[in-house]
C-alpha cells in the first residue's frame, strides 16, 4: 500500500483518496490512471517539447532541442514548423469533437422535425425564438416546428457553406470589435468542417512550413470550434430546457447501496436525457429486483449536462471516473463519447458493472453496444436500464465501498438564469454587474474551465486558483471538469461564499441570493455547464463587454484551465485568447521546443488579439499572476485603485507590474 504522503500527492479529493486506499488493499489486478502514469515515467521529452514529427512515414523525426544536429526533419522541417503543425492538429481535433457533438444534437432535432423522434420535444420555446431571432430569422407567425426547421437550416449551413461569409454563429455572437479584428487577420471561418479540413491539409507533408500562417490557421479553426460549441449549447437548451438554479449533491457519496446505480459518462445529452425519463418509469422493475429504486449519477460532461438541467448528482470528474466502478455498487456505466478512459472495460470486467456504449464512435472491448438512434431512443433507453437492473442481481456485497463524502451543490447558471437573478435587483441586469465591477465590489471575473491532468495532483490546481480568485473578489464562472471539482469540494454553495469570498463579493452574492428568494448567498462559483457550454462564458463576457461599451480584451477577466488535458482544452484556450482573454494553462502544451511559437502564444497574440497565454505550472504562482492581471486591467480601465494604493491583500507594486503591460489589440502603442 502506498504511504499516506504519496496518496496525498495524487488527489486532494477525500473520496478519491479513500478509494485509492481501497484499491491498494484489494486483489483486483487492474490499474488506475495514477498507476499507469507512474509506469509511463520517464515520458518522452521530445514529445513534451512538441519537436517529434510523425506526419509522414519518413519519420519519426526528432529535432535536437539544444541547437545541435539534427536541426531539421528528413523533409527539411524545422522545430517551429513541427511544433506549429502538431499544435494546430490538436486544435483541429478539439474542434472536430465539439462540432460533431453539435451536429449530433442537430441530427436529433432534425429527426424530431421529420416526425421520427417521438421521445423528444421542444422544451424551451422561448430559447428557440431567441436563438432564431439572433441568427436573423423572422419568427413572427411561425409555429414551433416551422421555426425549428428554419433554425436547423442555419445550423447545417454553418457546417457546409461554400460562400466566403463568416459563420452565422460567430457573426451573431462576437462583439463588433472582435469581428473586425478577426476579419482583418483573415481568421473568420465560413464553414466549420472546412476549417478542420484546412488544418489537416495545411499540415500534410510539404504544405505550409511557415509558423505564422500555420498558427493563424489554428486560430481560425478555434473560432469554428466556438461556433460548434455554441450550436451544441443552443440546440441542447431548446431540446432539453435551459438550465435554471438547482440544488443537489456531488461526489462519490451520491452512490446508494440500496439502489440500482447508473452512471452517465461522456458529453452528449441526447440519450442520457431519455434514460432519465425512462428510469423514472421503471422504478417498479427496480423494486422487483430487490432495489429501492434507480439512482442516476453523472461523470464528466454528460454529468454536467444532467446536473445543470435536472439536478442529477455528479459523482466524479475525469481523473476519478474509474473509482466509481470500484465502489462495487455501480450497476451500469453508460458511455457516449469523449474523455471516457479506455481502461473502463478492464475495470468493469473486475466487477459486476455493465459497460454500455451508445455510439459507434466510441466502443470498448467487452462493452455491450446499444447504438443510440433518435427514432428508437425510448426503446434503447429501456434496454439499457434493464441491463443495469439485471447487473444489480450480480453484485458482490463483500467488496462494496462507498466513501461517505458528498457536498451540497447549487448549479444552473445559464446566462438566462443569471439575467433573471440580476433582474430582481435592477431593470438593467448587466448594468448592475457593470456597476459592481466599477465600484470594485466585484473586481472581475475568472472563467475556470477544462479537465483533470494526472500530471498534476487531482483537483489541487482547480481548488487553489479558485479560492485565491474568490478571496480577491473575483467571481468565478466554471464549466467542465473544473466545475466538477468545485461541486465535489463544496465550493458551489452558500457556505463557500461565507467561508472563502472576499467582503465585496460576499456582499453582492448575499444581496443577489436574498433578492432571488434563497434566504442565503449565491455560491462564489457559478456552474455554467459542460465543455461546449464555454459558449455561455463567451456570451456572458460579450454581454458584459457590450454593456460597458468595451471589448473583451479590456474587461477585467481572466481564464484558466488549471489542469488542461484534452485537445478540446487546447482549442478552447485558443479561442479564448482570440476573443481577448488572458488565458492560463497549468499543464504546459507541447510547444516549448520552439521559442518562436511560445513567443507568439504569449506576446504576439496579445498585440493582435488582446488575449494571450499564461504558462504557469505552480497553482499558487498562477493564482497570483491571474489576480494581478485583473488588477492591471482594472487600472487600465481607470476603475482600479489609485496607483499608489492599488496594491492590497499582500500584493506589491512589483507584483502587479511584473505582468507585462497590455498592448492595444489594434496593434497600437502601449498605453
Ligand atoms: Fe520527418 Fe518531415 Fe515526415 Fe515530419 S513530415 S516525419 S519532419 S520527414
Ligand atoms: S469532460 S474535455 S476532461 S473538461 Fe468535458 Fe472534462 Fe476536459 Fe473532458
């Protein structure tokens, strides 16, 4: 068994640590992500630096990172070409994942319009009308299905346009200044699929070797990704309802020994929503099997989707997904796609758990495959729930271990919900927020997003950075596995506001919570949803920027992916930078083999877009730098404290100005 000190380095989540102890003591011959990471050491330094190329079969080619030979690949490519090509291929893969997710929701909606998906309906007609209007559809006199069909036409156009016009989902969601900059830089995509294809073509051997156009092409693809994410969010809200404030619980303690436990893992809500509907109708079958009912829990972003819309408890985020099986009470793990560990089949074979795949995109050896089909969604869902009920009978009571760890969680901060909350204190909701920013009660906003990465102590970076931001009156908005970490650590609760928020932030959250009728403060971290729901973060910042009459590059905002891992995190970080966000990543991307590419990410991007990357592995140092960036932006807006008194909470003048002064996004001189 590992020593306690070693265990502590793996995670700061008490439920995870408890389960790792159980695993160490058991006879099960299977490995966790932490075991496999240890066995993988040392990892390839060439790969980490991004200077290994396998693009053609003359490779792999590796560049000497110390300036000696070989300095070029067999074809002549230098480090900056290889690093840029590798980087933008990751961007394209992330864009493919998000935008294909959006396409699948659109196909489900199309099946509904065609009368071939009776399990579905339009749950949020207001959103249907609002999105339709936003994208330029005349909604007057049109019925629901007519409008849905017309909206889908606009959606599919963004995946297939031939004309050189920008994507509708960018043209109608970016600030005017952003559109102007993107247009000037020639990074406005006209077609989501074509943007991915262009990256793949450009990075083929013997095509683009210049790092600048390569990276700008990656930025273009990242903006296509933003559109794909936005389409996913908009259509999911229309089909399944826009999230509203919901109270629930989080962490492995939400699993119930007496119930049939089903975990929904992945990203796309099209089947999981129907499984929830069907499970409610199958309680009798569960009781016949000896259970007291069916308990659905979430993992990763399918978990976030269900958490936001239905208050379904979230059990784990990415790194701890295997541990849900190890509790011995998980009767079925249902997977759709993305961020599903290929080790799950190994673990379900060690337990009674059924691993049920639902998309032919994402299969595992040993799974039971029930292909999701919108036309047979209810039947598919019933078959899946019945498999879980069957599995329940095979449980081994002797190996059950559920950590008694769960936290109260308040979620559901869609932009629509935020607006409704703010409307209780002002007729002009975003003006209220703008005023609080100007007064300094809220110093700024921190978007904390992204994954877990086993290279960091699980959830430590997430929690360290979030606590420091809210202590400094920076309101945190969160998505993805970052949000999962905060939910499971109890940071999405009124209690956390009292315990961790700075005085100004606490005052605002208490006023908002009480006026909204909660009798308590709102949480200091607002859960905005899954990975694709970073589009909500984009909308939130855009609305605030428009209200304040400035661009996002001037807003006192920062973004951070404290434990970035997936290619989707790479693409999200890229469009955040392109839309004006200073964006921290806590795990270094594979680009440091080219000082030129690092320079573009940290500095050139700032000159051109106003956003830029902040690479910092130490979470305390990262938090310090992020707080300083917010203060720096406030000061530049003329709403910071006086130059001599700006420095508070232990931050020195040197700290604040250690960050390089920002340069106007239009390429103008430093102010
Ligand atoms: Fe080597 Fe060039 Fe082929 Fe890459 S594309 S593997 S650098 S020969
Ligand atoms: S699930 S992309 S590990 S956030 Fe969206 Fe989590 Fe990152 Fe996957």
